C-alpha cells in the first residue's frame, strides 16, 4: 500500500516528503489552480522536492483524445522523472488511454464513482483508477465499499490496474480503504497527520518521559 500526497502546496510537499513515507504526489486542475502560480515552475519545484524516483501525477485539461495525448506527452517529457497522466473518465478519455498505452505513458483514469467505470478503464489499459471516497460518502454512496468492489473485481478478472483511492476527509476512511486492499491512497497533509495522531499515544510518550526524568533528569542516552 502506497501513501501519496494530494496537493501542489510546496511547503506541505516539502514537509510531508521529509516526515512521511510518500510514494509520490497527485494533483488535479483544482489543486493546481489553488496555488495561482506558473504551471511549469510549480511542476519543476514539486519535482525538485520529491526527486526523479517518486511518481508525479498531473491531470490533463483537454477534452479530445488527440489533445489529451498531446498534453500527456508534453507533461511526460517535462516532468523529468516518474510520471503518470490523470485523465477523467469519458469516451474521449478512454480513447486517449488506449492511445497512450501504445506510447508507453502511464495513465490514471480519475473521477471514478462506480466499479463498472473502473473495470472499463482497466480494460482500456489504465495503470491506475482513482475512486473518490469522500465525495461518495457525501451522497451516502459508501466510498470504501466502492473501493472494495473495485479491488475484488480487478482480482476476479486478473487485472493489474492499481486502485488509487482519492478524496478523503477522515483517517477512518483511509483505514477502511487500506483494509480492503487498495494499492494506493492519496491524501492531504492534514489527513496524514490525523492518521498518526492518537491521544493514548501522547499519554504513553508523556509517561515514558516522566519516568525517565524522575531518575535521570535532563540526561539523555547520548550523555551516558
Ligand atoms: O484528485 C482527486 C481528489 O483530490 C478529490 O478530492 O477532497 O476534492 O474530493 P476532494
């Protein structure tokens, strides 16, 4: 299971890349637009933080298969490292996925809300599909169950396409999706922090510090 950071906020990427076992960074047009900055400079800055081996995901803003392919080829060339283009599911998007597979460019089919959409994307050659967990939960759609169904379906049909679950609002959603075997989870920095946080952990650490200091004061192991 891989953790991926879903942001284009440079400080959040720098921070999480230092403190968390990240496999890469995902973006989409809304995430990029939030930064209100030059697109290529942002891509270059993200790459300089994560290095060439972690995977960078950028989404096409084109609507026709030919233009999506053109944009994906450019993104792939200019992203200077492991790269995957995100394409929202549509007929043109599926056509572009099949074309890009012939060019050897990795594709994530995004904005997935049903297992049937995911199966079609995988059959077109997508390397990843991204179901939107919290957006499904918001309409009482049981996002984690949709993720579970996609995982089961890919296994049943022996498809190598990975499930990269996206759109998370709680640590519980992350836990439930990991438990049903999705291969990747993309989250904000806040959700990563929420996954670590637990009040009993804080209490346990305070207890260790108190017991140590009662006997050794400020001395640490390095001082013996
Ligand atoms: O890339 C998809 C993901 O970022 C959507 O998340 O929180 O906008 O539903 P959200």
